[in-house]
């Protein structure tokens, strides 16, 4: 966004403060003046060369609730991220700090995943050692109380692209799994592939890189754009052939739809309209009469949490609509705000308590729902939300695709 576009976007702000009233961070952290204040209001000063304290910018969790709430469509998070990028470049010139090392580590989710999955049992064992977590907090600023997700063997769902001939591309999809599935939940990745294959689709999975969201959230904006360009280069041949790109992670999906189209590389003009959340894609199949409904009855009751980055995509809750098609499945859409984790935000020592306070209404709602028998367990598409809900409520939480696996009678023994 250039300076003229930025001014036009600012002029759309009507000063209603709806964004601040709904901001999960502003509700619990008085030091954060809210998205209107650090976004559009402060941007007018920044455009004149007057910067505000970058620490205030760092409180933004990038949940995008402000943009969902804004009646004028102001890209508030984008304004804040641009200011954070400028502040990050200035900070890098002044030397490396402990927190900058921490942000470098957390931003490189892909590299951490590669290391963690070499010997996941050993990695997970070390991360459970209290002394190790204390040292991580002292040295890196990663909270000893944060719910670091365990590693699994790396996702082995890579498909050889040559197995899908050109005449079959009309019934093919590209699967963008994301780092959580790749390194922390490979079983869910396999489940996604099985469900898509059951509906007649060949699944193509190039060796993608991290989508870039963790890098961006930790101040590594150029690296995030570099990853996005590499991923688009891998997608481009399929995008040109009209092949949809399916994501199992809501943050990855939002990046593909909103961030990738801004890059001036081949494929960027197509990715925004060819990227789909898994359940968004399956719901379109349902509406077109193409979704297989050979469901077995599954007597299960679920609480459902809609991730913030799913809400930001503006597609509603297609997984809830689809789950309700399965005989025996009961779903309660909790609609109780943000879980608080926001990617790596809640792992940081100075942000852990904020994240817990943000998520507390959700945790209490989950516990109450289970206590009164409203539902048995939780479902949500976002891996980070799954980890945080289990951490805060103690209730088992999985990706909704597992219910479809069971309803289709697909055996998990292939995993």
C-alpha cells in the first residue's frame, strides 16, 4: 500500500471505535490503547514522520477481529503490521537483543519443525523437562507455562506430481498443509487427504515452505514475502490449470487469500480466488451436489470454536454446516471469542498471561458445556486453537476432519 492508498484507507475510518471495543487484547491489557489508536489514528502521525512507542504495536496479536468488526472496511491490521515492519527494521539496526533472538526462533516454525521431527520422542521428552523450560524462558523469553505442541513424525503425505496426468487435473486439488500439520499433527494431514480422495479428488502436495505468517508475526517481513514467493512458484503451474488450493489451517488459508495476491509474481493474480479452506471447498461440493454423503451414523456431541482467522475469511462456519449433515452428530457453535494464543503470541513470556486472560471466557464455556452434558469434546480447524483450548480447559480438542473420517468409514490404520 503506497502513501496515497494509505491516506484513502485512513479516511474511511469513521472513529466509531468498534474495533477497540471488540479487540480481545484491549479488553484485558490496559497498556494497549486499541487498534484504532495504534492503527489509523497513529498512522496519520507516522505519515508525517512521527513514530509511536513500538512496544505498544507489539501488543497486537494479528487476530484481525478489528477488520472483521470495522463497518468501513479499514485494513487496520495491515496498517499496524506495516508500522511494525518499520519499527522492526529500526530495531535491527540498533543491535540484536534477547527478544529478537526469541522472535527469530519462533518465526522459523519450519526450521523448528524439521529439527523437532528428526527424533520427536526425544524432542517432546526434553520439552517436558522443567529445567529446560526454565532455561528457555531465561534465555529466549519463551514462557515456561506455554503449551508447546508435541512433535510427530513429519507428514508423509507428499504426492508425486507426475502421478496426476493433465487430463485428470479437473479432479485434482493442491493441498497446502501448513507447519502445524507438517510437524505437529501429521495424522490430521493424512485424514484431509483421505477425505478428499474419498470424494474423488487426486491430491497434489508439492514440498511447500511455511506460509510466512509466523515470520510476519515475529518481525521477519522480508523472509515472509520470500516464503510466499517460493510457495507461489510451486503452485503456479496448477493455478494456471485452474486447480484449487486447499488448506487445513485457517491462518495459512487467510495468508493465501489476503497476503499472496499482493505479491507481483506469477500466480498471485489467481491464488486469492483459487484458495479454499477445506470445509469451504467441501461445502461448495455439497451445494453443487458433488459431496459424497455415504455417512455412517456417529453418535457424538461436539463443541465448536471458530478460529479468528476463519472469521476473517468471511466464509462463515462451513464445517458446522457439514457436520450437521452427518447422522448422530450434534454441534454447539460456542462463539465465545478468541482463544488467545494467536500463533506464537501466547508462547512469549510477556504475553502468556494476556493470552490466558483473553481465552478464559472460552475455557470456562468449554468446561461448562462438558459439565452439563451439552457436548463431549471440542472441534476447531486451527492447530494453535486446539493446543490452547486443551491447555486452558483440559478438554480434548481435534480438527473436525476426524469426524468425517469416521463417518465415511475410513480406517485410521493407514496412518
